[in-house]
C-alpha cells in the first residue's frame, strides 16, 4: 500500500507540474519573454530620429545558427555611439524552431540601439511565422526615420507556394497613400527580385510600383549570404545585399539631406 501511495503521488506531480518538468516540443508556440519587439523599437526609432538631418543605421542579417558571431556583432555595435538604429534583414532561425528565435532574441536584446527584424525564408519553416509574429510583430511593417520612410516587406513567396499575395501589394498601396509625411523612401526585404524565393512573375511590376514612392533612394536585402551592390533592373535603383553574419560583416548607411553613402564594416 505504501508503494502504491508513493506511485500515485508521483503521478499527481507529473500531471500538475508537467510544464515545469519537461522540455517543450521544439515547435511549441508558447513564448516566454518580450513580444512585439518591432513595434516597441519603432517608437524609439521614430522619436530619436524626429527632425534629424543625418541618419545612420546598420544593416545585417542571416544570423541563423551563428550565435557566437551574433554576440560579437552586438559587442561591436554597442561600441559605436554614432548609430540611430539597426535593421536585421531576416533569417533569425534556420529550422523555425522556437528556441532558435528565443536564443537570438536573448542576444539581440543586449543591443543599445533600437532594432527591427524582417521575416526571412527560414523563419517561415514549420510554425516559425507564428513565432515571429508573437516576438517581432507583423510580417510587413513600415517606420519613419527623419524624412525617410522604411517599407519592410515579406518577399518569401516560395515558402507559401505562391498561395498568398507576396509581396503584398495591398500593404504597399497603403504605404504609398500614406506618403505625405516623408520626403524619401527605402525598401527593405529579405529576398530581392530574381531570387529563387521571390515571385518573379511580378518582379517587373514590383519594381515599377516601388518607383512611384517619393524619391526612392535604394533597396536593401539579405538572404544571399554575400555582399552585393547591383542596379538590378538597370534603372538607377540600387539593391544593397548584406553578407550573412557568419562572415563577420555588416553595412553602415549614412543618410544626409540630399544624398547617402554606405560602408562595409568588418568586426
């Protein structure tokens, strides 16, 4: 009887304390920690950059499975006192695992400067998009830094088998109509046109559409894991691609009232 009582007590503990005793499934959608990071940091960016003539930001991406390099990037970025914000071009995770997102967030939250994160194609795997939405927010978003609007897009069409409108022209149209408050525009995406991930049936239409925006300055992308500087459509609109973080490089952009320049930085 004594052994039976002990056994039933153990069963009782397992039933009512299981969440603390066992590791979650790797694709479990329950999130511990901060949520809606992009929204909170956009508020910081817009306030800090309000009425500024010169804006300086860092662009990096593809941190999946490169935790040591990401730690070193954070250390390097925190040594700088001249940057207003940081853009992560996507692929926080490699397999869409909940822990991948949380591990990277634990690293990025140590950044002094506010940062935003785009949705990458690897972030879409399994239920990764759901995890991304909980932690960072919407897959498409925009913010304003000084007189420049940054339009950040989900362009990972292949991950959805073209079953959804990606890129989302409806969202882009809304941003275009709300263009009276800014003088210039920068588009940011994980994959650029003519990538295997992009819906290249609409690549030319996409390009013509974004050129309608006020003073389109340039476009940014990650995904290719290498530095790239291309006039992709031979129309004067430059696409700048950042290396993956494993290469220990990022891009710095300085926006002045009538121009901009960029620098490749090793860390």
